C-alpha cells in the first residue's frame, strides 16, 4: 500500500452513496413514508460516524429519533430539510 490515506477510497464511496441517500431521503419525505425516511436516516447516521462526519451522523440520528417519537408534518419536514442541507454541505 502506498503512503496515501487508506480510507480515501472508502470515503469517496461513502460520498457517492450519500448522494444516492439524499435522493432517497427526498423521495421518502415527499411520499410521507416515515419507515423509508427512518431507514435512510439510520444508514446515514451509521455511515456518517464511521467516516468522520459526526455532525451529519448526529443530525440523522436526531431525525430518526423524531420519527420514532411520532413526529410528522411541518416539524418532520423541517428536520428533514436541515438534514438535506447538511448533506449538501458535505457533498459540496
């Protein structure tokens, strides 16, 4: 192995997958599919933490917890919008 970052290729794959998760997040939110939205948030929370995106992981976990607590409507839409914005920042 060269002297490069051994996690670089994995981080690139994470970012590619995160772009896909963003689409799934939007689609689930637009459809009002709480189960799908929760599943996307769960995956983002886990992977984000593994790849050093603590803020992203924490926010995805909070949205997941809100869904578990029964959040819906404008409150859930606002949380999802914050998560989408943070994903956009990570991908920028």
